[in-house]
C-alpha cells in the first residue's frame, strides 16, 4: 500500500524563472519515476523569515505524492542536499501512525471515541498536569523550611 507524503521545497528566488521551473520539473520527474505524483502546489515567491545563505526571498512549492517505501524520500533528500539552488526542504509522511482515514478523529467530526480514550489510560492531553500545575503553592516550602540568607545579606 502506498504511503502519502508531502515535501515543501524552498528554491533560491534570485535565479531565473526558467531555472526555478526546471528545478521543480526535475523533482516532479524523480517522484513520477519512483512513486505517484498527486498534486503540485506552487506558493510562489515569498520573503524568508530569516536569511538563508544570504538570501532573503525564496520560491516555495509543495509536492504531494505517494510512494511504496521510504526509498523515494531518501533519494529526494539526497538530491536536494546536493542541489545548491534549494535553500530548504521538509518531507513528512501524511499519516505516519498508519491509522486508517475512516478512524481518524477529524473524519468523525469530533473528539476521540470513548474506546480510544480508554486505550490512553482514560486521560486526554489536558489531564496531564503541565508545567504550571503547582505554581499556586509557591509560598509553601513544605518540609524544606525557609531559604538560607544569601551571601552579603547577613
């Protein structure tokens, strides 16, 4: 069964438009030879959040494709690393856990089912008690007593 992937690529916007198009075509051909191209979404020229190799603008594109194994993403990663015109890229597997699309919570239009919640130990993410859970009790030092005076405060 083919796994869906998406790859976001940022190409140097300072090169000619024909070169940018040929870069995206080369990536498209590689995907077609080893997988199935689903969609190419070109976002166009955008300002980068921070300079990359002294460049401030990049041409963005997102490739949606399917592949039988991780070999295509590894080959794509290898070629993009060599290519000097590519500033950044990121490849993600669309459903890395392998949950069928009909069992995804957003497909059902709401919160996870009770059986899924019980598989997680009856807790949701909000029940973990994060970093701020005990901030109210700052004045209570417990068994440790008061702090020692600092040096120079004698």
